[in-house]
C-alpha cells in the first residue's frame, strides 16, 4: 500500500485503502531526457542448482519446480518480501499482503526450513485489523523482524528459538506511517552492530521521511528527526553500510527525484539531502499507469542496498525504474555512489531486451561476496500488448557497473489486466529479494493460478 498525504492525491489514497480504483492516471512523458544510459555485459549466468528444485543448470531450462508457490491459497496475495536467515540459509521467511483472507487477518508470514521447497505458516498474528506493507529482515543471530502497518507503524520480532512473535506499535496512527521497510545492521565492523532500522514516511505530516531505530530491535525505539529537507516522500528505504552508516532513500514524487540522506550516528542526526536521479517519467501523478499495471499504477520508488563485502564494499546501490530516454516504455536502472551519496554514477540500464517492453518493481539483494542480484517485472514476452509479465534477474560482479544477460525466472506469465483481476492492487507496490551465501531468493506476486487468486511465488537464483 502507499498513500500520499491528502489532499494531494485523494483518489490514490482511496484505492490504496479500499482496493477501489477510482481514477486511472495517465502515463505522462516528459520531454527532457536526463542522463545517459548505458549497459554492459557479463555472463552467462544460470539458475539455481538447488538439490531437487532443479534437474539441470542449463540456462533457460523450463524447470517447472523452479518456481514455488508459497501462499497457494484463495484470494489475492500481493506485495511480497523475503529474508534468508544468515545463520542457516535453508531457513527463510516470506510475507505478503492478504487483503481478502476469510479470517480478517491481512498479513501472514510463511517459513521454510528446506531452502524454499516447502512453506508453512510462521505463526505471526496481527489480529483482524487491516494491515499491510510487510517487510522482513534477520539480524546476525537469526532473530527475525517484521515491519508492517495497520494505519500505525508496527514491528514484530521472533527471537531465535522462539515460536511466538512479539508485536509492538512504534508510531501511532495519528502520523499515518506508510511504505516502511526494516533493515538490520549485521556488520562486524559497525559500532552499531545489532541495531534495527525502520524507514517510513508520515502521510499526515506532508509525507515526512523518518527512520525509527533501536539498538537491538526488541524495544527502546527512537524516531529520527524529519530527514527530508524539502518535498514529500514515499518509499523510504533504509540500508546499512559495513561501517554502520545508515542511508535513507525515497521518491519525492512532486519534485520528480530520488533523494538520499545518511546518518553516521545510528539514526540520531541526518544531513543534507542529495539527488540520486531526476525522473523522466511524470511522478507528479503519484501512481503512474503503465500497460501491465494500468489500474493501480506504479510508483518508481528506490530499492537500495550497500555492498557489504568484496572490492566495492561500502558502495551504495540505488535501483529504480524510469521512462526510457528515447521511447515511451520504462526501463530498470541502477546508480551507485562511493562517497556516501554525494555524487552518483551515470544511469546504467539493466534490462537487455530490444523491444518496447515495460519494467517495474525493482528488487535488489547481494550474495556474501558482494555480487548484486537485481530482479524486476518485464513485459518483453508480450509484444506489443505489454500486459503479461515475467520476472527477470540480472547479476553484477563489479559493483553495479555492468550486468549479466537477463535471465527469465518465471515459468509462466502473469496478467493482472485481464477481466476479474485484483484491479485495486494488481501486483501491489513492491516485490522482494534476499541474498544468502552463494544464492539469492526472489519473491513476487504471480497470477498464473487465476484471477483474484494471486499467489506469492519464490525462486532461487545464483550466478
Ligand atoms: Ca536531510
Ligand atoms: Ca523498456
Ligand atoms: Ca492466492
């Protein structure tokens, strides 16, 4: 879910809250391209040598077992995240919105102990209120954290060895927190190791960006001062560097920019915002209608990480999608910074299709050696309609400068535009990804099983 502050975009807020589409935002195409686009090549890369999940390492193999249905239950589950336990990479948690569940609960957490082959309910229970925007992370001990919202901002934790979750409200509904994500500091070289950060915006405070932080994630939460210097934010992503610097990145839809700021004292104080990118797409409309997500629209929010190991440790990575420079479709892009977000690389295009395809819902994670794993929805296999999607992935072993040939992850297409689909939410606002030692687990909203039955799917990938 994502809600801009009223009264700027009341229609968007209504359909985010109620699942009703009251307006279709037109895709506007600004005339002034910003920044050069380039794409390098690496590869070839392959999918997933995971025990019985696959039978071959051949690239492009139609291995039906490679895509696993996590939720596999009636009703639409959309907006997905996943986290791999750093103490045991066969252990993972995944979550999604589940706004039509008969029980009235709307966030469920799923757990696997066999590296994603089978999934069970992880025992999380937020009651029957309307909750949304779940995000997951583990700390270095294997304690699990779930950030989510129920008009207020909540955090839930489950310590290693426990079977029950402890839920807390950390920002009240008077601020209307939105589009949170939780990040953990697991770096042995950080003086804030063990800290837990939740980035979010306050819709009732002109969408002010904040990070709320705790030294261990189990209590004593402190809200940062307002981080953004100007404008209104959506999609406040927190990411932690090996030295404990915490970055907050967000979309300023009115200014049509992505901004970043950082804190070097555990979230207490923040500095001057820096521009990561200037959008060509008209983000001022908030939700942007594109052919594969025409009714809900999409938000080109940044999804970020800081490289933890290898030659580019400390490099800040920002992924997002934007309108192509010369054509009317969108592309998946990355920029990186080696000086704490002050200056940025040129814009690097990651999708390698040669057609007029759309790309959206970027997700980024990394392997233990610092290899980046970038996934996104892609309509290249539905030309010229651009309605059906596949999920694609690309890898970078040089800190984001060049990217491998794109690999199709999905073994069936999804179409959230066909009659009877969950038009209020479609794929939702984001999908997830998590890196283990030598592989990453991707998660996405998938409608291959039928309309109003969207499920959460996962697949493991590795270079
Ligand atoms: Ca600032
Ligand atoms: Ca494109
Ligand atoms: Ca379903």
